[in-house]
């Protein structure tokens, strides 16, 4: 069954790859981006693929700017009849909770939780009225175990996962055939993790509690990501496709599976 799908944060990384994967499967995909330049790049690519007839049945992908923190941008959803909303847009921030500026944390929560919820509420108006639909929240395995020095991001994903699970339970009581699921990527090489971890070094100075450890921390981060990061988004994109196409999606979709398994072990043993 072909579905009408909107995905946020589709200008790069997981969101971009998921948008093309869903379009290639015949779904009507609206890929939204943080700025007009990214949206135009998607439109150019979609037009080029259509002209080249890259896919036998064509690729139904359109794109427009949707800054989820902008109320005016969010209102665009009211004119769309969506079968699936994929909340993928998000930002990262790093640093010790002992000293990070709380305004940085507020900004992360504004994007990753509050604006995401406001957008979801608009989509739910139509889904509940039509008695069908699916909402996917792209959270993170960082939203299941505390991640030292990544807690500004990790906390927002803990909150987003809780929101998704709670909303899923609430909608079940309405018996409206509207479903909610969590997508939980592990460490995947898109550049997002590197940019996030590096961000704290822009404000950590000699006065930082961890100034004497900064060089070692940087080396450990590079080594950890080098070992753990999946080199391709393919595994998590496959889970997004599976959840979007499911008639009754399960609560959690995790990839790469080995990282998800590692998180489960960590929680069992209290690491």
C-alpha cells in the first residue's frame, strides 16, 4: 500500500537516506529540511532522477523548508493528509552537566522535544479525524542509557522516548488506528556525532573542570566512534521503512542490532 509520508530533517544523514529509500519503494514522500537550500537540492535531484528514469515506476518525492521550531512552518502540515509522520529533525549538544550553559540544553530540548511534539500534535489532528496514521519518533539508543559528556543530547532523547511511549499508550485508548513507534539509531557515521562531541570544545576553556582531560577525551571519542560507528545508514533506514509500512508497528526499532543488544546488557548490569 502506497503511503503519503512526511519526514523532517531530511537534508542530510539518516533523514535524507530514509526519504529516498521510501520514495524508491513507491511512497509519496515529502522531505522537509531546515533551510531552502537543502530543499532545492532535493528538488533538483528528484527532477534529475525522474528525467533519467532511474526507477522503473518513478520517484514521488517533493521537498520544502520546514524549520520545526517555526510556528509558521509547522502550520504547513494542516494542508496535508499524511499517513506517516517521521520526526527525524534534531540537534546535538555535548559537555559536562557540571558546567554546560543551561541555555544550550534548553535549545536542544526545544528542537528535539518541544517543537517535535508541537508538529506531531498538528499531524495528529488529521490522523485521528481520519482514524488512521503512524507517527515515528527518531530517538536514539542514547535515550536509553546515560552518556557522559553527551547528556544535553541524551536527556532530550530520554524525554522523547518517554513521550513516544506515553503517546502510544494514550492513542490506544482512543481505538483510532493511529500508531506511534520509536526509531532508535545507534552510532552511525553521518558526521553528526563528531560535530556534537566537538561542540563542547568551542566553549570549554582553561577554567573548565575538565580542561586537563580535554586532549585525552578528544582522542577517546575519536577512537570510540572509529570502532563503534556503522559505516552506512542502511540498517537504520531499513528499520524506518519497516516501521512506516507496518499496519501495526511495534514500539521500538533499533539498529545496528549489535549496539542495541549492547545497550540492553548495559542496562541489565547497571553500567
